[in-house]
C-alpha cells in the first residue's frame, strides 16, 4: 500500500471532501505496516474497496413548518460496509450535514462497529435539517417526511439506523411511528434507541457516555493511574455529555466544564444530580445554549465565546462534534497540565491536536474506541428485539462494561509500542481493520 497514491486517487474521486479524506488518511497511516505484511490484502485490493461506501441513498425531504411555509431539506443514508453484519449507524440532523460528513462518519462507523465484537456493518445518515428553534410538531412532521423516503432501504437484517447529533429518543419515536405505518408491521428491530415501553433497551441513552468513561478507566488503569479525584472538562451538553458527566461523577471525578456553541460553563464544585438533570432540560429546550446553567446554579460561571479547553483540567473529553478540539486548543490544554484526552465525539480532535498530544506523550484515545459503547448497546438492543426479551439495566450495563474492556484489550494488543506505551489510534484502527478485511477477503469480490 502506498498511502499518498491512495489518497491522491481518493481526492480525485471525492474532491474537497476534507472530513472524509481526513478520516481515511488516519486509518491508512495506522494500518499501512500491517497491511503490507499481508500480500493477500493487496491482491484483493481490500483498501481500495474498503474506502468507498457500498452505496449512498439521497432523497428530498419536503415538509410544512408551523407558519404554513413549505420547507425542503436533503436526506441521506450512506451504507458503507456490510462485511460483518447489516448496516448500522446513526442519523444526524444538523445544518452542516453533507455527503462528506456522512461518508466520514460511515467510514468510522465501520471500524467502530467491528471493535464492538458484535456483528454490525457500518452506515450513517441524516439531513441538513436543523432542530434548533423548531417546535415539537415541526420535528414530528420532518421525521415523518424523512421516513417516508427512507423506509424501503432499512430493516433488521438490512440496515438499522439510530440516533446521533440532533436525533434522540423523541425523533426515533416519530421515525418509528411512520415506519410502522408504512411497513404495516411491528418490526422493532428496524431502529435502535427506541423508548423503553416499545422495544428500547435500558441503558441505551446513557451508553455512549458510560462506555466512554469505562474505557477511560481502563486506559488510566493501564497507565497505573486512577480517575478518582481528577478534574474533567467536557464539551457539549447533550445526551453523550450527560452520560459522560453522570458516570465520571459516579466514579469520583469532578466535572468542572461543559460547553455549548455560546460558551463554556466553569463548574469548579463539580456536578450534582440536579445539575446533571438540568443538562437534559437545556438540550430539550432546542435553544442550543448553555448560559442558563449559570443562572440556575450560581456556583457555576458562564464564560461567553470560550471553549471547554480553556479550563484547567486533568482529563479532556470532547463530547459534541467533529474537529472541536484543534491544535491551539491542545497546546492550551497541555500548557495547563492536561495529561489525558479521549474523543467521545466522532473525530473530536483535529489531526494537529492529536499530533500535539502524541508529541507530548499524554494518554490519548480516538472516538471509534472510546464512544463505541453507544452502538454496542444498540447491538444489545437488536439482540433483545430479535429474541423478544428485555434485559435489566444491570445486565445491559455489565455487558457494556465487558465490551468496553474487550475494546481496550484489542487496542492494547495492536497498539503496544516497543517502549510499552499504547498508541490507541493505531491499536483501534488495526483491530477494526483486520476484522473487516478478513471478512471481505472471505466473501470474495463483490
Ligand atoms: N450515532 C452513534 C454512533 O456514532 C450510535 C449509532 C448506533 O447506535 O447505531 O456510534
């Protein structure tokens, strides 16, 4: 494999799709050495095939807003890779959604899902629809119009969408309602992240954040450290940040920052159950701001226009969006003594930020390993649906914990360096890649 030649070819096929190209480059650079030890991969042109989505479905979504105006958005489903299972991955509703973003997310999802140990292929979808400022009725009408187009392309053994940024339990409910009406069958296995009374799994809402903290715990343990008493800055205030804040607090860490597009909340006394609950209220308001947190809790301070990375902390956890922690942010964190960073959002750090962390030799782990607990618990939801049973919260949490320890172990197996340090980026990429590559090889040229 020649990474530069492959990338030049990909840039020609996908001009200007910087996020997608960034995600592919990271994986190719990580796996290059191992790949070249397998001439059978080269012969079957595994990477050339793996970097292209199986197919992309694009559709128009037209709906009527509360003032009677007709709105048109674009909907997508990128079915990336089905070597190890049906397509699986979230739907993102955000104004910045475009094919490049969904290709990068679908590509990442393929490796992440492979890491979970469960049989799930990779996919991603969504729309440039922004839930910000929309009423509940508008969100429902949009979800219904979106599903009107998507429903023929999904199914429990075909493609199983779930939530992502802008798509939570409420949206999954509206999407499922319309699916059920169109398909004329009660097929719960078609979506994950469902409500608890109609086929959802306990712990699914918490799973991404809980899983991330279990992974961080393993990482720290591996390095002879503990999370207890450490300060944590996290970005975002949505479902993922909420789960991470809950588990970090439960494990004895102090969550001293959360953030939104409007600025950061400096929370020197850490989280309380009331503060954690309030994060959900803030998100449900659809206003996309964190400032009201400081009005509600006077021991916290709102700093307008600043990121979570301006707060001095031991552990930095990007939990909101891709590329939300850049090279300058990494320098600021390092200057303030941060010694661990883990991406909870997909590709939360820019390549420059990762290079800074790796140069400084601090603990760093990538999203596809750290946040895999969300989709892993979706996989557990699929199993429960297929078997018509529901596990207790404790059962699901134990399984999630076990899966995260397996993912950590795989990262260590493939990422251990001669000096004993773990390169988690390399470890996660190689572990995920090997599984998908072998499956593709065994299934022939398709
Ligand atoms: N959107 C989440 C992710 O990035 C969850 C996907 C799922 O549960 O299918 O992994």
